[in-house]
C-alpha cells in the first residue's frame, strides 16, 4: 500500500510574523521557511507504517513555487521514498489543493493519505476533510493514534471533550494532531541520500485544476496589541488588584 | 435568504458555542435555522428553540448521528443545503471536522474561524496564530463558515422557534464509532468559563497540577494548560489552550508556569484581563499580562489560595 503525504512549505513556527505596511499580506522576504509541523508528524507516521511493513512506499507531494523542493527534501531526508512537486506560483486555497491532490490520488492511487490537520500559516484546517469528501473517502481528523489492519483503520481523535475512536474503511484520509508521534531528526547520511531520491516535477495545469482563488483578501492587518501591565509583589497584592478590577 | 447553523451538543445539552454562532449568523441574515442532528436529542432541540433569532429548528433524530461522525452528518447537511445562503458551525472539533466536507461537495471555499462579520459577505479571521488578521470577502456562492465562539456573545434565550423534523439520509457507511474517553468535570467548560486558570511546563508534574485545580476551584474557574504541559502528560489533550487547541477569551486568564510561546498566546490573548505567574521575569507571557507576578509558583500558589480565602467567597 502506498501512502501519500502532502507537505506544505510555511513560515517557520519560531519566526515572528510581520504584517506588510501596505496591508497586502505577511512579509515573507528573507524569512526562514520550513515544513509545516503537522505535516512533519504526517511524514513520520507514514514512515512508521512502512517500517512496520504495513506500507510499501511513502510519497511526499508539495504544491507551490519551486522552493517547495526543499520541503519535499525534508520529507525525503526523514525517509520518504520519492517526491512530487506540483508547481504553482500563486497562492491557492485549500479547495484547490484538495482538487489537485484528488487528481494525484487518481494517478497513484494511495491506500492512505496522511496530512497535517492544519497549516500554521493560514490556520484553515480544511484540506484533509475536503480531499476526503471529493474522493468519497472517510476521514480520521486530529489523529493522536492510528491502527491499520488489512481493510480498516482505527483512529483515535483529539476532540473537544477528550478522545474519540472511530473505525474507517480504506482508503482513507488521516489528519495529524500534535500527539500522534514525535518526528525523527534526519541524520546527515540520510540528508545526503535524500539528494539522490527522485522528485517528479509537474505543473498544477497538468492536473486540470484552476488555481484562481475565489475568496477575496481585502486586507491583512496587525491584531490589536496587548500591552504589558504592572508587576505585583505578592499574591496578596494580586488578589487586591483583581478584587479592585471586579473580576473576582 | 435563510442561513443554517449546525448545533453543537452531546445529545443532552446544547453547547453555548451554538448560541454564539447564532449571533454571528444574525449578522449575515435575519432568517436563521438551526440544525440539531443527533440521537434522542429532542431536549437539545427544545433548548435550541429558545435561542433568540432562530426562526426554525430542524431536528434529525437518528442513531447514525449519535456521535457526530463527519461522513453521515455531511450527507445530511448536503441534503438540506440548497436553500441556504450560508451554513455556519462553531469552530469546535466537530465544526472543523464536518464543514469542509460540505464546502468541497458544494465546490465552494470555506471561511474558517471567523472572529467578526463586517458586512454580510465580509469577515475577519486570524491567521498565523493570530499574529495577523485577514479581511475576506466571499460573494457569489454559498458561504461555508466556522465561527470562533470566543469572539461572539451568546444569543439570549428569549426565542420561541418552531421545531420541524427532517428525515435522516443514507449513511455512506465509511465510518463507525468505536468509543470515546471524555472527561467529565464539575468545573466550567474551558471555552465558556468566566475565569480560566492554566498551567504550563513549570508546574512540573501531574500531581502538582492539583495546585492549579485547587486555585481554579476557589475561583469557580475552568482549567487549561499549555501544549508543553499536555505533551508532558500532566493533563489530557482537551485542556490545551492555543493555536491548535482551544481558543478562550474569559474575563480573567491566569497563566501559571507558562512561558508564553506565540502558539499559546494565540489561544488566550483576547482574554479581558491576563495574570501571569512565572519565576522567569523575562518570560514572554509578561508582555501580554495586565498583572505579572515574578516568583516560584510553589510558593505563590499557596499564598494565593490563602489570600483568596481571606476575602471570603467570590461574588
């Protein structure tokens, strides 16, 4: 069984985001970019399936500018077998990504798609669910544990009230939550080896998908800033201040 | 044109995230329908009927909707979607799970986690963990929207909507419920609590978290945690406040032993009053705190408890 892992190139989670002065977006010039952390967890989970003999091949796919090659290389250095880069130079919406991935699934076809539950740039949390819907597959979102058998997959999901476990038919789409696993670091020899692994390059047009966004971004602005307040010296002092403020 | 709100509930109680989503829906249309899909959920429907602004409650009461699985619920909502200008759900794990399926099937984009409705088709939503706010216009298609409950006031309980039964539709039989481990707590639910007390890595252990809980109980507060505390196993996942956990905006947020990573701030920085207790005076949490107390939490928390006792019970 092949496992497809979509990976997104995003601003590194440690970078402080700056909104552009003209309100057109977030400044990405000379900013460190990395693989979306949830996607890294997805790569790790796919590799564990392969290592336990339950998956035959792990394919990392990324959609975006040519720099996404680096994101795919990260997945390959972790251990993914091959990459697919789908070039697209404009910003695209989750539905567009889902449509493109659907077309990829038709070509491959994978038994499982594992992907991050959300990207830390747009915080949409949509693509996995949309892909599952377009394919008429089940979805195991916000997964903290998966168990794969011959024909089914059991997924423990992190939900608002605690944990929910569901059983899905295969093929299926899984989206990862933080506690699914702890991704490995790529070793230097594996980073070297990853340079020789194949990355196929295609264009989004090859898949017959129109990348034009349908939502209009009118402006991107800074959120209202909180200011640091005052320091208090003791718990008694604090309680006094909170009582004064009328909150307790 | 009417709009549809997907109710959040556990078949017994209607979550107040629904009332907040109804408020958001009211900025889009004056005709609001609320869908209560569940099993033996008649009581929830009666609760929903009281929501001010709701014109009609649709009830789909069937075993296949008992656990809010995305596949059968999406099939149900799609069967009802046609007349609606917008379909909204609270941005809970259920809303986030189900709505993108609807959007994809209707071939429309989704607008996630809105925090304001500026005009019926213009919305604000946070991106980059709340470090930027995007203003979006969606026109010319059915709007599929998840709503950040903490950003809206709950609709009042002064309504009297008609209740109408809708027929269940075929389950695509792709998914089955196996089980759940839900935490039942006498404490207020995190996203609805007026006061939240959260602990971080600094708390040090599962046992020490009792200190946090004890303060929370004194204040009638909900209990939260940073990702670090959840990852370390001090508390279960449902306690997590942050970019990918729960988003809270209580009147008072007390962060104890939390350094204040941007991912955590994303989940609490809209709180009205923030208190930080941390032994590291350079911890970033102090930069967003109205009141900061530098000190060892193991000394501060017992003192805090005593100080709270001295002033009698909270109002």
